[in-house]
């Protein structure tokens, strides 16, 4: 069946934009039918001709806002056609949006006086998309309520999964959780969270930081609550503290092309090509809005997810981008004012545990973008990179998948990691005290044995008994197991 709307425009005009996730197509149905794969359109609803303007109006009405496609397609629509459409239907929501976007993307004002009528309309439907407060355009009576700006805008659809995760209220639960803990338990839980967040962030990059680097990164995480705006100089400081190779220390955003590669040789091994260096500063202005201003305007977890993944997709440094992106997640939450001072959600631990899902979220953008680059292997580490797409591919992207993933990681960081570790520490304290009151065992050895038993269903293994048999009384091993058993009985009650 024939493509309609956005997909028709991509095909007819050979646009470099990504194909819609649910393309519209003509189908033998009696009414518009949305499936997981497509929007099925009956003949009486479909555009009557192959005129791009008709398909643009159809797409705006039935498919929502896709700025990546609109920014490219509108450049091919003559000014006179847009002007005639607005003159003919000056109160039409979709004609006004077309006029507004045509001027924004073409960079000049439509000639003519248009009797615009009707109330101000939102560009993005707030029932379908997560939106920002917005900026009103008086000429067209259109409220730009997208996430970001017309120079850098990200879309997030209100999928059932996103709505469910937002309704959980992870940040509110985290605040209540800390309030329930005593100060000592809070301090220990947070110390654990900072150390393991750092270790997991490096582990995702397959790196083991030195103690100095790990401590420096923990210090940076703790400073994320300070009201210092995120900018290029701050990011350079973070990059210098985060990387382990002194030859890759940055002094500014990159001025050369970088790329990501897998294990294959040659061009086939290149998995993602970030934007050309001349676009980096403008794109980073857009990304950093999600770290600085937007956490106070939209749900902080949504803003943090976009800041984190947006940073990765721009890749503004030659090294250290991955762990800095995860730092930005924490930073955006801190700047929202909704995360209790000192609290860190250890999302990197959850991401490391769910690496396949993390990769899938990254690939939702990186894989189609890779196909917009012509990469030629010149031998050794020499490549020739030619971008065959449009810069709008980097400026306008769908973050629905990465927001779903990030919200789930935040939930797991609280429920599985912080809560479970706090419960583990509480069980450790009880067993340790019970044994320490009866036996004179060196503290470090008792700690090792108690942790080992708690991780082994309350049993001290044969290997541990043999390891410590000449330093720990045999009865102490049994006492550890008895204390663990008492804990289980208490939990059962």
C-alpha cells in the first residue's frame, strides 16, 4: 500500500530524516487505525494528491510533530503555496503551524498580511507528548511548547510505560526513604552509593580507575548539588577528572571528528559517528539546557535522561564522554531541587546490570544515524568520513526510548540498589553485633565472614572455615550461621 504523510515526504523528496516509527499508509480500513507498526489510513481520509503540502497537513493532523522531517520537507515547499494555504484557512491550527515552522526553518518572514484568527494553539499536543511551558509566537498564535528550542528540540511520547514510571514518583520515594533512615544508616548508604556509582560508571567503559581517579570522581558527584551552571569550562574540568589517559585531557570541546567502533576491522567496525566538530558548540548549547534550566520546568528524570543521552550523541570530547553523560544525569536531578542534598541515585549500577537494554537505547538513535555517514577505511586508523544527511538529524530526535530506559534505571537504582543495600547493611550490623559480643575475632576477619555468610544464604562456606580455621574459633562460625537464621525467622514473622 502507498506511503502517506511523513513517510511519503521522505520517499518523494529523498529526505535523509529517519523514517517515522509508525509510518502512515493507505489500507483497506474504514477508519484511521493505529497499530504497533503503522498508521492505517482509509482512502477517504488520505491526501487527495501527491502534492507535498497536502501530505504535510495530513501529517500534522494525524501523525503529530516530527521536526526532523518538517525541517527538511518545508524547505522544498514554495513560499507562495504556504501563503495561499494560510490565506485560505487563516484560523486553521495546521495552516498556522505550517506558517510558523516554514518561517522558522527558512529563516525569513512570509510575504503578505494574514488575518490570523482563533486562540493560541500548542505546537505539541500535551496529551501525546511531554511538553515544556512554552513560548508564544504572537504572529501565528502558536505556542512553542517543545522540549528545548527550535534550534535543538527533543520529543518524548507519553507511552504507557513512561506514564506508569512517572506516576511511581521515584524522587519523592527517594526523599521519603532517606527520611525513614537514621543519620548513621543514611551516611553509610550514601557512601556506598557514591563509591559504587563511580565504579560502575567506569566499568561500563571497561575501565578500572586508580584510587585517586575514583576519589576525584566521587568528589565531583558530591559537588553536583552546588548551584554552578553547567558550561564548557565546567565540562572540561569534569573530563580532566574523569579520564585515566593523560594524553586525552581536553582544554575545550573537540575540533576534530571522532567515532565509536566495535571489534570489526575497517569501516564495518564503525558503529556511530558523532556530529562534525563545527556543529558541536551549537548542539551542546541545546543539550546543556536540559541540565541547567529544564530540570525545573519538566519532570527532572525526563530532563536528566535527555541531557545524559544527548551528551553521548554529540560526543563533545575525544574521550570520557560516557561517564560524563552519566554524571550529567545526576547533575540534572540535583539542579532540579527535587533530590535531597547529598543523595545520589546510583543509575550506573542499574545500567551496568542492564547493559543490553542500555545498548538498545543508544542504538535507537545511533544505528539509523550511522547509515547517514559514508565511511571509507584508508588503512590502519585512517578513515574518510562524509556526512550524507542533514544537520537536523542531530538537532531534532525522538528520546522516547531513552527516557523509558532511564526512568526504569532510576526506579531500579532506588528499589533494587539503594533499598537492598541498606537492608543488607542492617542485616550485617545485627549479625556482626551478635557474634562480636560473644567472640574475640579480629574486626576485618569477622566482617569478611559475615558478608560471606549473608551472600551465601546464611551459611559460612567450607572454604571460609578452612581459610580462617587457625584464627577464628569454630564456635564463631556456628554463631554467625545462628545469627543469620535468627534474622530469617524475624523476617518471616
